[in-house]
C-alpha cells in the first residue's frame, strides 16, 4: 500500500493530491491513507500535508526500501520480492530463514546495517549504517550443484557492470573481489543448500562500500579497503546504484538459466585484474608462485608455474600480487 501511495504522490509531482483522491484510487478509507502517510514520514519521506489541498512528496530518503528500488527495476526474477531491515546480524542469515519459509527465487534481503557481516573464509565484514549496500540474494536455480560456485563470478560481473555505469573503472580480482587501484570495494559470500543432483537454494551475500570515509574504516582495513565516495570525491545515492546492481544481476542470471555460464565467464575475463599477472597462491598446505593464465569452464583459476599448470579452486586459497 505504501508503494502505491508513493506512486500516486510521484505522479502528482510538485502538485498536491487529496487524501480523498488517493483513497478512491486505491479503494481504501481516508483514515487508512493517513496512517500510511504517517508511516512513510516515519521512514524518512518528506511529505507535506495541507488541509485543503492534500499531500505532496518533497523528498525521498536514501534508504534501500522496496518502495524506492522497485520503480527502478526492469527485472524478470531478481527483486520481485525485497525484504528490508534497519539492522541485522547478517543478511545471509535472514535469507536462510526466508528460504526455509519458501521465499521465491530472486528474493532480495537488504539491511541498512549489519552487526555480524561475514566474508569468505570466515572473515568479518565491516557494514556501518547507511554507508554501504549490504544485501543477499536468494536463488533457486535449475542448474546442478557443481555449477553453484560460479555464482560468485556472476555476482562480481554484475557489480562491475553496475559500478562502471557510475563512472568508476573497477576490475575483478579472482574470484570475486571488486578492486580499484588495488583496494577492495566489496565482499561476497555464497552459501548453498543442496542434494547431490538438486539445489534447494543458493544465497549470495554481498557488501559494497559506498559512502564510507577513510577514517570510518577500522585501522586494520584502511590500507586495503576503499569506498565509492572516496574514489569519486562525493557521496553517491545508494538507491539507483542498488537498482542497477539488481538489474545487472537479473540479466546475467536469466542468461545463465537459459544458456549456462559461458558468456558470464567471458565477461569476467574482460574485467579481470588477475589474469596475466604474477601472483602468489597461498594455500592451506603450500604456497607457490606463478602466472595467472586463465579460468576454466568451472571458474577455477589456472596458474602457470615452473612445474606446470595448476588448477586453483575458489574458497581453497587466497591470491596476492607477487612481490617483484
């Protein structure tokens, strides 16, 4: 209902629209309209009321609300259902709860703040309030479980597409880190619930640093983390950026469901800042140097070493630039 009221207010532009006109258009009482207007004001919308003229929307908040995001989407699957939280421990944890309750393919869970955000290899993720885009996507794909690890590469391509549309020339470090001048803009954690031949659900959790100032970062992250605001020198509106991410993700996901991951992997190669570089592969049992040559059809990194070509799987290692 709030979304429909906002739609009417936006159509009115700078003019006023009466409570009676809204009520008649939506088939509800004027009292119900008033209650929803009050709720919108509590959400941060600047709505001016005039006893004889009605209501006028003056300004919308930079909150990642469904009512703000959905008008900007042209998706088939992703974002048809958006669940918004002011604060959560982890959006992935909330996504798992919704998955068990039967939430549909493409459900998006987004939070203004995370207190227990998680990255790969059990690392934490700094997720301050209103300064990033902290979200998870619940997917119920038809492909086999062994294909699921490539969802992290798909997500990296979607993020890169979206961020580049906002004028920031980012690249992808294998498998899914978005980098700008060697500093990290995002973190992604993919989790799956599946049987041998069937995926029940995949959850892709992503945190993107948008308006975090250098001094906001914990000291241990200041040399490795960066935000879009620091790059561009100005605050970014999060809603249009988030909508662009979801649109890009939907386009890629639909492509994968119909044709597989081939085009996604080709686009990943185009954005890669890892391929062709000398690197160190730091594994649990060994560390070795080589040149990142390519990724294979499974998304594994192929590294040329003095002993021959090796295959590195996502989640098993960390990649660091090789010191020259």
